[in-house]
């Protein structure tokens, strides 16, 4: 396995750059720059999540970035040349390297709204007076990343049926946005249906394929999309801060006009010469990598883990080989009876992140998944041993003792939340029955359902908000009730980290 990887990565990258001799994994890691500042590195058996720093760059991409950093170029000239080369490599009309996939979505939207016109560009995101200022998004494509489109200032028109799509398309329609994946392949607004209804009006269609493999020729452009955006730091294994925009030449070139180093709203989305050349090298390598050999290597790693865990009778083990374009990688499902053993997959994942070696896996309530494609040579053995140690400790639990409540907490509560900088007052309407809490959590702008439990004076409850625009907020309150009228504790806000809270009863719900 290691030999085939070494041979794979020694193939030449960009024309004119030398092949990269790859040392064994331990030596290739170099000095522990993270440990030097007190950060513990992670074995990635979870996937290309940005929060765990995406992927590791290919040696060819690192070499291209290093070479690019030694000389100066004019950025417009560089992007013209890179765009032409990306067109040759991918079969698209043109290409653009952006500051991540999210930036590619923003630049593409600006191109469809303003078309490279600087008079319009300098006014974004104030679109008053623009001829085109609306973006249509099918309901199935609303997601947390469409914030990149809203950042341009466009008014979002959400549609759920072909009839609604026809009514929405008009002279102010700048673009239609589709999130690639299973949701776009079925239902009343499947991809082909959107293309069919948009084509007579010549409305551009932008596809968000961030986590997908790069298909050559491009499957989305072949099916009628105008533009398609990818993350550079996921399966393509370019710079983590890079993305790709491919498609119609005039719009991709206009997208560059709406990007930094040009001034205006997108100045903060600057892309450098280093990321540009690193991304180009990664795409070059994508066309040369032996993807079948990579898959077999990943399967070998998963079988190593599966074989080590097989003697543990409490586990159910299954290797899955998906064929979707997004996050295309085999994975090992590890399942057990969480109720029987008193530990669920999320808790197991937390233990692995706190262990040694430290590692991250995909988790759910029923177990964990070991995801192969961001692992490195030598990781499989370490993952196998760490999982074996942790999962061997699963023991059948005695029936839990029924929880009791020290205080009756029903009623309306004012909750002061102290964030990292600033505070806000939210409100809780709680219904307390036995050891269970239910009700609503009213935040700064929206209300969301709440559920939780009480054990003595200890309280724990959580709320979840999923806005129409796709953004998701998860609040988990833990703490203590000091009396029937006062509570306090810590607030876990998921990706938005933590805060503290204090609550005082406003009205009683007793009786």
C-alpha cells in the first residue's frame, strides 16, 4: 500500500516542476509546528470537514505554492493563464481559482448580477437600481452555504414546484442556484426539470458541488448548468483556502473582475498567487492520479480496522462503498446498542478526540463511521488499536435509576446569555413533568422548540433552529437550579463555541 502511494505522488505535477520524492509518512510530517504552540494534531478518519482543517495537500500542490511564493506576477495575467489551463484540464470553457468554494459562489453571483460592470460592482451589496437582483433557489437547495449568495445582496426567491419556478423567472432573475446531491436529483424540481424551465429564458444556473469529486468532462455542465463551484481543499487536495469556479467563459471572467485584488465588497475574499498555483497543480494531479488504486488502498485501510474490531462481539461492522459524487469514499460502519452499553457514538467520538493518539471519526447516536479518504499511511493501524481499546470497554449497564427533580421549573424564564463579547436576554417557556422538560426557547429573532431533563438540581435542555435560508443553530444548556426561581450554567452552541447563562423565573407555571 505504501509503495503504491509513493509511486502515485512521485508523478510529475505542473509542467516544468520537478517530481516530488515522498518520504515515509512520519518523516514527511516534518517538525511538530502545532505541538510547538500547544495544539494536538488529529488523525482524520472523519472526512474533509473544514473544522478539522479539510484535507492534506498533495506534495505537488505544496511544491507549486512554494515555487510561486518566490516570484512576483501580475494577478490579472496569472488568472487569465490559469483560467485557460483549467479549461484545457477540465473541458469547461474557463476556470477561476477562488478563496474557497464559498467565495466562488459569491463571485459567480456577482457576475450574474453585475456582469463585470465596475459601476455596479462598487455598489454591491446595495443592489438598488440593478436590472437583475433576484436569485431563485429550489427549496431542496436551501442550505447554510447559500449565505455566500445572499452576501451579494440578491433577493432570494424560494420555489418548490415547476409552476412556482415559472412564476418566479422574470426580467429581474439573475441566476438559479442548485446544491448538488441527492436532493437535486428527485422530486418536482429535479435538476433536469430546472434546466428545462430555465433554458428558454437563458437564466444562468450555478451548481454548488463543493464536496464532490471533479468529473472530467464536467457532469453538471454537460447536463445544462452554466457554472459549477468546487472546494479545492477537499477531495481534490489542493490548498484548504482555495476553490474552483468552472463554466461559461464570459461569466467566469466577470467573476474574476468581482474578486480581489480588485476593490469593492469582495476585497476580503483575496486569493494569492500561491493558492492559485497550488490549486492548478492539484487539478493537474487530479487528471493523473490513479483513482482506482486510491480506492483499493482506502479499502485496505478499512479492512485493517474491521479485522481488528471483529473479535468484539457487541459490534456490528459493515464497509460501505457509495457511488455518489459527493464525499466519494468507502467507510466502515461500527454500530452497537447504545442503550444497552450506556455509550452512544457521539460520546465515543468525544472520547477518541480526547485520547492518544487523538482522532476524529464520523458519529451518530447509534455508533461511528471510519471514513478512509483523508487518512494517511500508518493511520489505519493506529485507528484500529485506539478503537479496539475504547470499544473493548463497553460494558452492559444496569437499568438507570429514575431521575427525581428537586424543584418545579414550569413557567416563563428570562435567560441572560453572556457571549464572548456582549450579552443578550432570551426567554424560555418551560413545562416540567416528572424529570422531563419541554417548551420553547425564544431567541433574539426566532422561537424554537426545546426539550430536556432534570436530575435533582441538575438541568439539561436543548433547542434547535433551522431557518428558511438554511442556517442551523443548536443550543445546549447545562447547569444547576439554585432554587425554584434561579438557574445558571454553560451553553454549548456547536460551531459557535460556548457561553454562560443565568436564568430567573418571570412567571410561575405551578398548579
